[in-house]
């Protein structure tokens, strides 16, 4: 029987309905709040178009509709990560940080090899991956090295 932590983990990301609903509710609530606050301070109405554009951009990213949206992930046994964007480009890098919230959310911060400061965030709700793949990812993140140790190694 092989060790599942020694194999490369292949993940095919799909658009998450939960992520899209979260983005929509968050930005609609922000617009509602700015509308209510704008009654007393009319200059706050100027923030509504900015919130709408940010919401549209975040919704397209959650729908995997932007060229930089991550569609495939590979986590190799040596700690190396590779990811493919919607434009078809593959990048190589390391895990800079990870956050899990129970069994329904994983947030990965990935740092490409050629970028020292910039990280790319990949939000994976439960419905963005097959159930077994999401479980394997969470298990590996639990037993993996600390992200700071992985960056310095």
C-alpha cells in the first residue's frame, strides 16, 4: 500500500457556487451600507461604483473567468507547487500560507518562484473540488511543514 502523502496531489478546480454567492452577498451588503451611510454623507455615494467594479472582478475570478484564475493545482511530494491559470500558463512556486475553516473552506497563498513579494490567493470552498480531493488537501495541509519553514528550506 502506497503512502498518499508521498504522491503528487492533482487538483482540478471548478467554479464554486458557494464562493460566488459569498462574493455577491458581501458586495451587495457593502453597497447597501454605503447607501444608508450616504444619506448623511452624500460623498459616500462615490464609493458605490468602486464597490460594484470590485464585486464584478471578484465574481469573475470566483467563476474562473479571469485569465489569472487558478484552474489546476499540483502539490508534489517535495513541497513544490505548480498551478495552471485560465490562460493556460503553468507557474511553479511554494506555499506561502494556508488557512482551513473546518471541512468547507481552504485558502492557499502561493508564491511563484520568480516573485519574492507577491503571492497569489486560491480560495477553495468545498464545492470547488471533488470531496475526496478536498479531504486529501486538508489532510496534507495538516501534516505539512509550517509555511515559514517551507519558504526557508
